[in-house]
């Protein structure tokens, strides 16, 4: 039997905020919901000591089963599994890939073949669970220099890849791999985040997200970093603390004035088109159908949902 996923994946919602929650502390999920996180990532990898992983897996399975009964607009639930470098990793994936899960966060991705392997395993899991092929999203973490350089190939490796981007926190795998010296202003990682974003967009992988901000009390720095990422074209960020969620959500959500301006722009362009015009003057600048299409997309995503 072939486990190719040459099927149309479902439309996935944009996610402004994805909050990491240690998998051995699933009782913290209500805090993630209360903070307003669009998604929670139950972390079975770095956040759980080795001796606690078996119990954490059981707790994650229970949390996923509970999430299966939630309404569609509820907080999405992801799991960061351990690397798929042996049978233990494959068995862990089989345990958590079931109804109630939105997707898998895959650590230590080195190349596109790692993604294709995870995609085949996920397809097998979906078949075993009676889920539509492609339902579970796959979020590869680019934690090596090679993976960052091959971001386009990784994003293109499977149709289920989503929410992919460059995570450039201080310390950790990416700083060690690239060798940059992290600063709150992010000048040293700006080219990296920009290039990965372009690769992901060129691959047509939906809803790129970035991160992380680790200074828990520095909400002003977080806001500046989040707004910079939104300006680059990212649609959300991963986070490590519930206090960061409102700031991130606000940074990645257009405000009422911005939405009202988009609505006026669309109306102006459509009125001009009805008169047989293309480009038209709008509040001091020239606009046309391309700008109206962008405005419609923003209105569609945000007017009803946030």
C-alpha cells in the first residue's frame, strides 16, 4: 500500500499565537486558553525530563481525547514529539496522531527527506485512525544551518506542512548552529527570518510563524519583535509564557481603524471599477485591484474571527 499524500489538505486557519506547554503539565492547558492562545503545543521533547516522558505521553493522549469533543473554534492542539530517529519516535507519533490533534511539531529537521518520512508516517496514522489524509498539519522546526538553508525544499516536501518559519531565540539550537550573537533588536537575525519567510511563501506553505521571545518581563521588547515579524510577513509567533499571548495576538491582529480603512479601500476600488476605471486615488495614494485583493484577504481573515 502506498502512503503518498497526494490529496488536497484542508484549509488551515491562521494562528497568531502558539504557546508551548510542557507535556507533563497538561493541567496548564486551561491557562493557555484563558490567555487567548490560538494554539497550544504540548512539548514532549525538551520540556520533559527523560524519566517523566512515559507519564507525559499518557497525559498527552488524554488531553487529545478531551480536545476531540471541543467545537471547531476552540484552541488548536499540537504536540512536539521527540525526533523520529528510531522506533520509539515512531511509536510516540502513533500514540498522539488521532482525532482532537491539529498537528505535529517535528524537531531537529535536517532536510526535506525528514519531512517526507514524517508525512508517510502521519498518513499511515490517519488511515489507522479513520481520519482524512492530510488532516494533521506538520510543523518542521528548522534547527540546523542546513535546514535553514533548505527551507524552501522542506516547506515543499509535503502538502501538510504549515506554520513554518525561522525561530531565532537566544541560545539553543539555532544560535549554536548559525553562530549569531542574539540582541533584543534582532538585527543579526533579521536577514535569516526574512529569507526563510520568502522560502516558505515561495513554496506556498500556509501561515508562516516565527519566534521566540524569552525575556518574560520585557513586554515592550516582545511587542517590538512581534511587530517587526508581522511587518516582514509572518502571521504569528510561538511563545513560551501565557503573559506573552495578549501582546502577540494584538501585534498580529489588525485594529478597528485598520480594518475600517481596508473596507473603505475595497469600496473605493469597486466603485471605480463600476465606472470603468482601474487605478483610483484613495486617501492620498493610488490604489488598484491588487491592493483591494490584499484588503479583502485581511477583512476575510479578521473581521469575523478576531
